[in-house]
C-alpha cells in the first residue's frame, strides 16, 4: 500500500501539490495516536543518543568538506542528508515494526533540539544565507520543529490524564495510523515531484548526483543505525532514528541556508526512506504471520 501511495502521489502530483498544507495535521494526528499508547516513563535519555548525534553531525560535516573540494552542491547535499533530524513520524513506523517507541520519541526530541541549536552556527559557516543572526535562525527553525513535535505529545498526555475513557477509545484504533501514513505519502510524494519540476533540467547531471548521494546516505544511515542498535539490543529503533528523516524540514533548511538545488537531496530522500520503510513493514508482517503459524 505504501508503494502504491507513493506512485499515486507521483502520478497525481499536480492534483496533490495544492493539498500539502494538510500534511502537518496528518503528522499531528499520527503522533497523537502513537503517543497515546506509550508510557511517559519509557521516554528516557540514553548515552547512545550522543553516538547517533555524532554520526549525523560529524559525519555530515566530514563528508561536506571532503566532497566540496570536488563540487560544493555535492558536499551540501551530503551534509543535509545526514544532518536533517529524525522524522517526527518515525515513532509511528517504529511502533508498526515492533521497536521501542519510547526510545525513538526521546531521541526525536533530543536530535530536533540539537539541530535547532547547531543549525545557525553550522549553516552560517557553509551556507549562502549567512546574514541571518543566530537568534533569528533559532526562532525560524523552532517554529518549524516544536509545534509538530511537542503539541501531539502534550495533548496525548493531557487526554490520558483527564479523559481516560477517551484514551481507551483511541487505543482501539490500531490500524488508523497506517492508513493516515499512506495518505501522507501520497501528499509528500506529489510535493517531491513538484520540487523536482520547479528545479528544471538545467543541470541534470548535478541533480542525478544529488539524488544518488541522497539514496546512498539513506541506505548507509539505516545500516549504521542498525549496527549501533545491535550493540544496544534494539536494531529497529536505532535504524529508524538515523534512517528516517524530517525531510520537509530538510527541504526548508536547504532552501533557506544552502544552494536551492540541494533541496533535491531531502526531496528524493522522502522516496528512499519510505521505500525502505515499506519493505521493512512487509518483511515484519511476513515474519509475524510465519510466527503465528
């Protein structure tokens, strides 16, 4: 279904693109449903967060300096593909895969706050829009991150506290998140095609290089995350923490601070990480069916 959703978004991009304004509301609803099911005590910070943060920040900066000697856009594409924080909806997919929603929620809070603090400094050094002040940049990025991330969490905790019967009804909606995610994929896939169309084909080889870099780093981050997670006993959550990105924030960061063509990296990353998520969900469902038999 997720693959079909992406294909529909690509085919119907001109119909879908005007509807992308509803995307934050879908994310809010999915997160609200997910957070309604977790125990607040399971949201704990771990020393493993610093390892994952180092992969994203140090890896992104390192690749930027190496690749920029050959092509600045290539270096910036690698940086944004690594540095973009974990998707707010990663907890939704992690829950579907049987991972630790508490761990993923805590890391998502951690990495998004880290990005808010680090971004103004980092992009003032490597970006093209360095005239933005530190506090102005923090305000802009916070406005993009915090409402979608914190409001669903606080809302879910409030409903659990003051309306437990309503929370019990929410807990019975087990498959709703999956269908909301499928609709969301139609929207973001259509938005991706619109971004590619707006860029045009003036520099097709650079665009291919950026898209290929995005794919390679997507695969690498899922792999590295699972490798680190194996050491901590949670491959699923660690893989999602590194591999699934807040691509809409990444597109905004690229358009605000970097060369516009670099926005193609997070735009195509949407397709890559959701294709991987589709395969993982299919594999997980097959394993569950075999286990039941």
